[in-house]
């Protein structure tokens, strides 16, 4: 080992006089020009890292979501247009959330062949066959009480009866042409149940992206405006995780891997970068997604609208942080803007 390196490690704060005869280590040399900085950059965002969430509803046109400027509830035609914009910017994938015509105690439209998500899958795949269409698989947007499962008398989400509905929804999405299904309800056994159901219908090649580690977070507020899926009473703390827990995240991820998940997700992202890191380190062999959620988006948009931050720089720095933490893929409402900014 060179002498100066030994010295530097032992006395990183040594004075210049004490190192007069030794060579100073100068990390700043690698920051002297844009060219060198680009050469040694460890983490670089790319449009292909992004998954763009789309909210589809019946009817015509598009309606902007009040708390998410630039994000819309879209008719099927408009969803196709939005997906085309994303694809032309190099974003390879969208994830679909549906707003049904009517809500009921089971969420019948959720697994109906002509449900809103099923229509959107078909229309997007018809227009852009190469686009990877992911579907969110849960009950909350379709069910009248807004919870993520079938409810018992005491208001508790019943686990195993909910699995029966999730099986039907996943198969229905696959039949409509979904490339990947993404169960998001934090229901125990959901990955195994969906895997078995897909395999039983000949969809053994349809991957499962599991929302394996999803917290009961206040950052979902604006999404509930967007998807009209807020619970009518109570909360989701009996199935989503407590924000204080990280060891439990490893347990949840391990179970989903054992049940056959092809990819994992941590949601939300910004307040959970440490969770992204530990899950990535524990399961480096699986692609990991992070969901940059609606509240994170809304905070950036609100501050930018006030002129308090530089929207482009803050957004790209935030997304880079998520990737540096270990996310291979990022679900983000900033996808279109970020892809444009990355092109320069
Ligand atoms: Zn849900």
C-alpha cells in the first residue's frame, strides 16, 4: 500500500504542515470537468427505468387531478395517447389503475372481460404492441367500501376470501393481454394464489411484480383523489405495514420470493430509501421497483409552482436517489417530464 494512503487513512484531518512531504489525496481531481464527472458517475437515470402510472375511466376526454398537476383521469382513447407519448420518450412500460362505472361489495367490474382496465389493456397493446402493460391487482378501487379486500362483519379485511377475488382479477387481466400483473393489497398468500391461478389458465409466462413491501402511508393522499379509492371508514393498517418497521420488510419480501414473485416493489419510495437498500441487498437476484408515490409528486409540484425549488433538478435528484438506493425500476408520475429532461 502506498505510504500516503496509509497516512491518509490514519490521519484524515492531518494539517498541511504535517503532510508537507507527502502527497495530498485529491478526490476533487475527478470533479474538475463535466466530461470526467460523467465518466465516473456511479448511478445514471434512464427513461427505461420508468414505469408510468395511468388512471383509466369510462367516458370521453381527460380530467386533471386537482392534487396532482399534469396527471389525469383518462378515457381509454386518452390512455392510449398518453401511453404513446411515454413510449416515444423511451419509457417502456405503463401500470394501469381503473375507475369502474359502479362500485359494489365484491367489485364485479374488476374481473369483467369488458371492465375499464381490460379495455385499456387491449387498446394500448393494439396501438403499441411493444409497450409493457402492467396492471395493478387489488380490490379497493372497485369495491363500495374502498378497502383492499372482502370485509368481515367487524370491518376486518378477510384474507382468504380476498384471495379468491384476486385470482379472478389477475386471470382476467392476463386474458385481456396484460404483460405483468402487480398485486398491491398486502394480502397474505396473494402471490402464491395468483401464480397458481395464472398457471392453471395457461399464463405460466406472465410475471408477477409484487407490491411486497407496502407501508400504511400518508403519502398516498393524492392517489386516492385520482383513483377514487379512499376507504369510506377506518384505515389500511391491518394489512399495510407500519412505517417504523424494516425487519418485517425482509420477512414480507422473503415470503413473496418463496411464493414465486418475479419482481419486488417497495412503496412509498422517498421516506423508505433504507428499506429499498436492505431489500435489494437481501434479494439482489430479483429486479426491485420503487413507487415514487402521489404525495411525493404533489410536494415537488407544489413547491415548484411557488418558485421555491427547481422542479427538474429536484425531480431528477430524487429519482437518482431511489435508483442509488437499489431500485432498478421506478414507478413515477414524473416519468414524461423526467424523460424529457434527461434528453436535455
Ligand atoms: Zn388496494
